[in-house]
């Protein structure tokens, strides 16, 4: 029995990037959101833990459904149904408003995710068919606060920010951003005036701004350890569900 538990623990840690305690927390969330359904009709060939593990492995490795089927001893159609059923239930939990709102600092940035769905992506600046996803991160904890629905990769960051309605979630907080978010109610770097260099104080402010804003880029880089965000084959809301699930698993891995 102990050998079986060790094998399961190794499987979870290698293929999902989560420790067993973190994976148990993810499983608890999915169960509370109704992941087991009504338990009527034809039962699933895998228990809920196995199905959650399958979705986490899919997001982490981006293996095809034909490849995942033999790993879990199920058909590729079963893998597809499990991902469609449980993917939305792994979504990031809504962030609660911090008590010390005035003292909090959040950071926003975008990332381009290559996609196959022509209805979601567009040929963009990374020379691939991609979607633009806006991500908000807490500067102190590096936890993902929110992730917007994807928009075509050609969308300007300022327009994507306004269309995402994430600004309504940030009322009363200072949100750091790069120069692409000018006039969006965010704190952006000082810009050079025509024919004039930046003042000494402005250069120092920009240097500090870059150091702090780099944290959101580090978080996005960690999220892209889940290879589903390097080449998403899902269509429709599949990318949105994947981003939400990856953000949730990132937070679990970071907080525990």
C-alpha cells in the first residue's frame, strides 16, 4: 500500500508540478463545484481524482488526447469528455478584496498564447496566430488575481484592458503597467518629451518601475511551464478555461 501511495505521489509531482497536498486542495475545489455530478447514469471509468489528474496533466504537458488515453487506460473520446467537463471547474477562484486596499500594489501585463482557433486568435507580433490574455498579479505575493478572457493577438493592450473590464476589479488599488497602458488609469513609466531627456528623478522612477513590474513577467513565465499556454489546440472557450486553470494551479503551487 505504501508503495502505491509513493507511486501516486511521484506521478502527481512529476506530471502536474503540484505536491500531493496542493493537488488535494485542487481536488477539493473541483468536488465542491460539482465535479462528481449527480452520480446517476453510466459511471465514469476513472474516479474523480483520476479525472482531475488527467486534466492537470493535459494542461501541464499539452499531450494529445490520443497520447493521454493509453496513460490513463481510457479512450481518447473519454479524455475529451473529461477535459470539457472538468476544465471549467479548475478555474481560478475569485480574489477577495484585501483589507489594506490602499497599500496594495497589483501589476498587469499581457501575454500572447499561440492558438489554432481562428475565431479567438489573429496573426500577431510574435509571427504566430495568437490570442492576447491580460493577467493581474499581486506584486507582494506574486499570486494571480485575475485573468481576462482572450482577445485576438492584434488587439492593443490598452483596448484589451478596457474591454476586459478588469479595471472595475481594481478600484481603489494602484495598478502598475508598461507604457502600452497609457491613459488607462494605471501607473506607467515616464515618457520622454520631444527633444528633452528624462529628468534624473524620472529615470530613477522608471528603473524602480521596471524592477517591480518584472514580477508579473516572472509569473507569466512560470505559468507557461504549463505547455497548454505555448500552443493551445482547444477551441471556443477552451483557452479561457486553460488560462484560469493554470492560474489556479500556479497559485496553489506558490501559496502552499
